[in-house]
C-alpha cells in the first residue's frame, strides 16, 4: 500500500447530540503517510470527529472506512485493534508505574499474555515481555525521553507525561494516530519539539490526524488541513492555501 493512498475515508458523517448538530455531512480523506490538521473554532466538532474516528462516538449518519472497511459501527476496542490509536485532550498516565511500565502495559504482546491468559512466568510470557520492553524503549527514544524510563510517572512534568502518552499510543505501530490538541498546556519550546516528533513519525510512515488550534503550529507541521465551523467542513487543502482562504480567515483566523 503506497504513501498517498486513502487510509481513512470520512463519508458524509453527521452527528447529533439531542438537538445539537455537532457534525453535518462532513467528508474528507486521510492519505497514507500524511499529517492532516483538523482545525476550527471552539465547538466546531473537532473532538466529536476524533471520537467518531476512534469508535467512542457513534455517528448519526454516514460512515467511516479504514483501508476500505467500515469501522464506524465498531466498538472502540475493535477500532483500536484495527490500527487506530489516539490520545485524549487530558493527559492520562498511571502514576504508580514507571515510565517504561506505562508504555509496556499498552504493548499488545504483554497485554495478551498477562491479562488474557494469565501466563506469567512462562517462556512465552518472558519473550513477550522482552519484545514489549524493546518496543517501549524504542518509543521512548522517539519521544526523546528514554532517560526517564525508570522514573515514576508521578514525578514527571506535564510535558513529559504528554510524551509518555504519545509513546504509549505508538508502541503497537498503529496505522493511524489521532491527536486531540496534543500541544494543549505545553510551553512554546516543547510545542515545537512536539511538532518535530510528529514530523519524524510521519517520515517513518505513520499517518496522523491532529486537532490543534494554534494556526502557526498547524501550518508548520501539517501536509493538509481540514477546517470545521459549527459542524460544517468549510475548507480543505494545503496548509498554505487554507491559511489564506478568505472563508477560513473570516470564520476562524480573524476571530
Ligand atoms: P470542538 O472539539 O471543536 O471544540 P466538540 O466536538 O467538542 O467541538 O463539540 C461540538 C458540539 O457538540 C458542541 O456544541 C458541543 O457542546 C457538542 N457536544 C460535544 N459532545 C457532546 C456530548 N457528549 N453531549 C452533548 N453535546 C456535545
Ligand atoms: Mg475539542
């Protein structure tokens, strides 16, 4: 499957919460190997879209396809198993575990061996654990926090916790990574570092959908951008063209 093919297809998706129409007939594609930015003012439906793509929110109409297969009717764990990984707007790490453990417990190999079969201590369990440790360390390396591997997660700064979360979300090498405001609460320097990390992941072949409201950051990091406003898609295109689109400037950048 080649870079540039459609990986995720959002087909005429609508979502209502009671009387609120959070998404109205939205369609766009995410191409394999790109960073697609999803922007728009507060309440425009960005988180709802990410939630729909990860199976946390059921769409009211339309569908979402991953590699040509409909995923919008699947529960979140099946969407995850199909290769869609995400982080949430609020940082969630397990404080009593070390950084390395935080990442290892999310590895498919240890999850299956320890939790499902209870095969602790067998040769297979040890091999799985070694694999999980190796992959977890690689993920920490990518985030530039391997030196924190044995620290307790409760000792980390907010920014470091965010990087642990990111390491966790890529440890199983997902096809698609969904990020809802990954830069929220981070200081300027760390935000640019995060942008570099995401570009590096993209260069290694990962596909990323990122919600972010800082336009400069979006333009510097995204290959293409989709703009939502009050649940409607109002623009789509290259970062440069979208940032200059008068409709976008009017609805969002100007405000
Ligand atoms: P954004 O992430 O762009 O700020 P959201 O997707 O969070 O926007 O919200 C879009 C609209 O849907 C808002 O009007 C919001 O109040 C509403 N909404 C989102 N989630 C729910 C929910 N679980 N129940 C009711 N309304 C919701
Ligand atoms: Mg949101």
